[in-house]
C-alpha cells in the first residue's frame, strides 16, 4: 500500500466519510478556501491509480467509492510510524505523547480500560 500525500489524505478522509461521491461532492465538503475542482479531480485520479478508489461511470460522470478502508490505511501507516520513530514500541509512542502533554491521565486511564476490556473479549 502506497503512502498518501497530505492532499491525498485530505481527499480520502472526505471520500471515506461520504462513502460514494462525485468530485463535486468532495469539493463541497472541503473547508474554505476550497481548492479548484480540477485540482481535486486530479487528486482523485491519482487515488484511483494508486488503488485506493473504485469508480463507476454513469453517462459522463464518475462516481467514486473507497477500495481501501480507513481503518486498514490507519493500521498500516501507524505501524510504520511506530516502527520508524518509536523503535517499534507502542509504549514509547504513548510515553512520547504523555511527555509532550498531548495525552491526559484520564485519557491514559481510558486506554488502560479499553485494553483490559479487549483482553476479556479474547
């Protein structure tokens, strides 16, 4: 799976949210200042070529839908970040955010609760 550029990720986030859309739908969802339609159309074509999108042609309009699920993309690239920047240690990742004060103690308690509940389901 090829890593997406920042612009491609923004467009994919909208497509994942919309589920099925035309380029105009994506542009309409974007914040001001909105990029030109042609720019978004070009990004969508790149995403399709990279294998991230399915397309169906109705008359002269293409309707796009995700081929790659958002969770699948997150899993692959978060694993890469952890491996590259945190010595393949999720503990180091969480520790980094705690030191940078990007995660609160209540967030950590909730994470611990989620982990413990996950163990019960196994």
